[in-house]
């Protein structure tokens, strides 16, 4: 007899467009085939979800997996292993690799490297440079590409698009939502002397709130001029929020779990250069404003900005230390801990970690538990309490800024297009990741 389903996720509390409530989910050929009371249905396999919450697969819209060029920090295999162990089903990966992902050949190479090695679904950003502006329209539409990313201020790697005419040319050159790292290069250079040798607490003094505000104000103006949709990555300041609130027709907004969780000066005193990232972790006043922006619906997505560096690199003397911290594996538990603490509803968690990305980037068939969508699920135990430990981190860097922190709410299984990839903290299927598809660039079949 033909089974109705390949997989039946039974007895869980499910986050669907109807709200959060009891529902079984039937999966057939990698897609959601039924949602409801399906207990008696014939199925090849059952996932017993009693006591668990079944959420749409979490999509991390900002990770740096370092391949090619810096595989001692991470590669596409290890980074995506960290992702699925943490409950993440899809990632958008950043172009500041070596060489950077700025040409057709570099993108083909990344896509070829990802095939059969990545454990979660993926899309790659193209980096914008003054030299490749003419090619962006074609590059951004390649299958497996989520869009263009521009570094408006220097960070890790060589990518930079800081001159007004170049930013405008990039904004005019293509049409998909363009993502920006928004820090102002001129002010960064002017203030470099504030970065005091051996004192990482000066990192947010050098890269101050005004660095971010000036840049965001300018890029919003340029996007308006070009009529181009924008995505402002890792927003960190109270100062940018009113500007972004005034540009909702054009701009969407991302922040990170670490900017919502850590604050200066405590994080620098406790973690030293391991808390150094760009834009920086700032004081509690900014963190409070970011939470307010979450509650008021201004933040569209939360991405981890997973940016691993080795301990040897992080142990150098500031400011010779690289900026960035890992986060793809801890994103789900850190945010579920905020859910348990009453700072975030479970519905808003879903909005920020799957539905939001699908809505603003036009992801095809993901981000929702609904008939015909990809069977991607992050199955969580909202009440599980565990300690985050460096020994759990699959990332090649081998550390997390959240080491030693107890959190409540953990991913128990990661299911991607109907295949159980992680179960109870173990990888149970390898290399099944596939390119994420987008509604505005679906290729004809
Ligand atoms: O802290 C950061 N690290 N910010 C970035 O913009 C880049 C990232 C990295 O690649 O290390």
C-alpha cells in the first residue's frame, strides 16, 4: 500500500498561519502535504513531537563561512554543521571570502563547493565593488544567489563600496533588495586613533553610533534617489531607528542576537576581544532601543552574523584582532531563552527567524508551515534547560561568546525538505543542503 506520507510529525504544538496550537504535519516528497489531526494516517516514518513545538525552519540571513580562503576559521561543511546542530535549516552566506564573491567565476566556485557538502539549504550574497557594478544585474539573478551585499565601511576582508557615486551606481545597477553593512568609511578613518592599543573597550568609541547613523542616513537617501529596495544588516544604534522607521517603503531591518543580549562595557570586560565585532556591541541604552524596535515591528529579521575567527587571531593585541564572533549554532537557543524570559513571543520569534526572511527576500516555498511549502522544521523543546559550552560548538573556531551561559529552550531536531538532519544534538544526515530559491528569480523548468 502506498503510504499517505513519508514522514508524519505527530502530537506537537505547531506554529502555522492560524497561530500556535496542536497540529500534526504530514510530509510527502519533501513538501508539507497536510496539516491538522492526522494521527491515524499511513506513514513511512513518524516523528513523535509530543511536548515539543514545531516551528518553520529557521533561516539565518547572515553567516560568514570563510570558504574559499580562510578555511582554518570555517568552511561550508563545518559552518552548515554548526547551523543544523543549532536548529537552523537555511543560511545566507556572505561574500567577504578570499577571493571575494564578486564575479561569475567566484560564485560558480562557491556553488560548486556547497554541492553535496552543506548540511542546510543555502544562498550566497554577491559582493559589490566599484569594478563589478556593471555585472551585478546578472550576478544577483544567478540561481542560489540571495542578492547583492555592499560594505559601506571597511570590516573583515577587502570589500568596500564607500564613494557616493559608486554606491548610487550599485543601487541603480540591479533590482533585488540590496543588503548593506552600514558604517561610514570617512568617519571610521577619522576616528581610528580612538582605538587604543590593548583596550578593546574603545572599539565602540572608535566605531561610534554616529559612524552608523551617518552611513544609514546617506544610504537611505541614495536608495530613495535610485528607487531601490534596501536591507540594512546588523542595525545596532538607537540613532538609526527613527531613520529606518521613516523609510519602511524601501528599507528592511536586521539585527543580531548578540546585540540584543550583550552590552558594553560588561561584554568587553568579560570577553575581551572575543566580544569585538562590527558594528560593535554598544551600551545598554542601544540594546534597549533595539528591543523596543523588535516590539514595535521595526526589526524584520534576526541574523546571527556568524563570523568565526580562530583563538590565535582573537588573542592578538587589540586593534590587531579581527572583528566577529560565531553565532549560527546559538541563535535559536539564545532567542528561545528570550522567549522564556518574556522578552519575545513565540509568534515574533517565528516572524523574525523564518517568515520575515521569506517575506522580505521573496524566498520561494519556505518560511511558513503551510500546504505545499518545503517541509523545513525547527523542532524545539521550549522548556529544555542546558548550558551553552565551547565543547558543543561545531564551528572550526571552537568557541562561542555565550560559553557557560544557561539557556531555556533548545532545538531538538532540524528537518530540511522532509529529511531529519539533526536529532538530539547529533547530525544524522549529511550533505543534503540545496540552493534556496527566490520568487523573483525562479528559473523556468
Ligand atoms: O564583525 C564582523 N565580522 N563584521 C563584519 O562586517 C564582518 C565579519 C567577518 O567577516 O569577520
